[in-house]
């Protein structure tokens, strides 16, 4: 079976999804093609994520995508960016002529392809089964006002008209909404794990040695891309306020590639905390081992994302590592941390509230124990379950018996039935 994966972006987790999909397709003995951007193929992330599978797949890199001005990555929003993506995608389809297609980050194209266009027409005309992975969308969180509810219904109606054989979403609420929609979405929507690879065997001491962290003292971390939307400022301001009530050797670990804005923030606003060693910063793309070390080596990890209402993979990774998480009390993070008892939530957008909860969370972190519900949650989000669920339809086409490892099916209500009640 000739299979095409379309992913031009290379910043963030996008290429990690590609690696996991491609690895499973190679195991299934598919003829695997990756359609991406030339910019991606030249990036550090491309080789760090994909070197293990590159010898087994064919890569087609195109140079027609819209790039972000003054920053890394491919532009995925706005008419110009969408048009360039659709044209490049269609060009790649005509060149490869696949029988099955995966789009690991489908949000940019999800709704534009619901309107008549050459790309959708080509997929329909050639009867190419196309599977779309969605991470965001207006249907991924509850709406309390009429205007937003109307926008959600419009978005769902357009989504249903796209050339998609299956739609996968990593947020249970989104699947619940799609299942209730009066369209074909009810039959093609499937809940997808947000995949996390197995946790390496590593003690806290070993983890700290890998990154050169102090052997003693408590550490609270923020891991991943260090940018405004991850709440870097919010964490540092809260830690600064809480310092008089913390231990003298408590520290903040920032681990991941930083934006220029974050670098300026550190060298100016928080230069005194860098100078006295209370902020530890590793400004680079982390290897898988370093990422796990940044979690396992800390006492508390945080996801104080100011406006992020969707799935947060660092919450899942924290649960897998057995480390409590302090999250912003909004959207998926609020519901998930509470339901699976993964740590603490509070309004991290209020620096004084955040500071108080940061102190409490650090003081109670040593008593944190992973619950059975948390273990089931981690099992569901395993990379094996991600690959199995995503390739289930392709396995049917190829006559392969696919095994889905977690017991939860696509019904988010069944998922909820395994959760403790929230007061």
C-alpha cells in the first residue's frame, strides 16, 4: 500500500507524530512517502526526530510554502499560507499518487477543504482515503455564549463536507461534540491518544546528572518551547513572589528552545534571578533523553499556559514520569488534572494566586503518588496505542489484524465512566 504523510511544519511536536506514524507504516510494509517543506528537511528538528526512519521512507521536500517572517517554521494561518499549503499538497499528491493519506496536523486545512477546491476534488476523484488529525478547533471546548455556539455549528458543518475518510481528535470533548452532530461526523470521528513514548529508566539523581542540575534542592520546571503562550513570564513572576516562603535552594528550570522574546525577558526583567542561580535555563532543542531528564529530575512541573484550552502533552508526560503537575485551571488541563488526580490546578494568570499554589504544590510534591486512574490515563496515551488507533482503518484495508492496546473506545462518555467524580 502506497501511503503519503503530509507535514510541512517542523517546530513543536509535529515531526514526533510523523516519526510514530511512519515507524508503524514501515512495520506494516507500506510504501511510505513524506511530503514536507524544504525548510523542514534542513532543520535540526527534522533529523533529531526522523533519522531513525529516514532510510525506510521516501521524502519529497517542496519549497512553495509560506514561511514566517523573522522566525522559524512554516506559516499555517491566513489565506496566503493556506493557498500555498493546498497547492503544494496537490502537487505532491499528483507526483506520488498514494492510495492512503495521513495529515498529522490537519487544523490548517480542515475547514478550507470543506469548500469546493482542486485539492478536495482530486482526493474524491481518485478515491484516496484521507485521515485527518485535529488538535484544536472551536468544537474542542464548551461554549457559554450564543455567538460562539453558532460558530461551532458552522465549523462542524464545513468540516463534515471535507474529503476526510476519518477524523481523529485528541480532545474527548471534541469527539463528543462531533458524535452528536447531525452529519457524517458521527461515523468518522475517533478519539486519538496524544502519544507519549515509554519513560526511560532513570532515577532523579541520574536525571539531574544528565542536565548538570544541582544534586540537592527542589526544582520546579517548565519544559518545551519557551515562548509567551507557554506562560514563562507567569511562572517566573509567581516564583519571584513566592521566594520568601520557599526554601533558599529552590529553583526554576526552563528547558527547551527559547524565542527571542523569552531571551530578552530573561536577560532584562529576570536577570537578577539568572545571576543568583534561582533560574536554570537550557535554551536548546532537547533530545528525548534530555526532555525526560528535565521532568524526572524535578519535583514539580508546570503548564501555566495562559490561554491554552486544548490537550497539553507535558501534562501527559508528567503523569507518565510520576511527577505532579501544576496547571492553569482552564479547558482540557483543568478537567484532566482534576479527573485523573495528576496534581494541582489554579488560575496561573493571577501571579499572586499562582505563587501561593506554587508554594503549596512544592511543599506537598514529595507526598504525590500516581493513582490507578492516572496509570490508565498514561496507558491510553502510549505511542503504541496512538499508532494502533491511527492505522486501524489502513490495517483493515490491508487485511491486517490491528490491536488497540488501551481498553477505552472512541466514546468519551466511556472514558468519563472510568474517572473519579469532580466536586
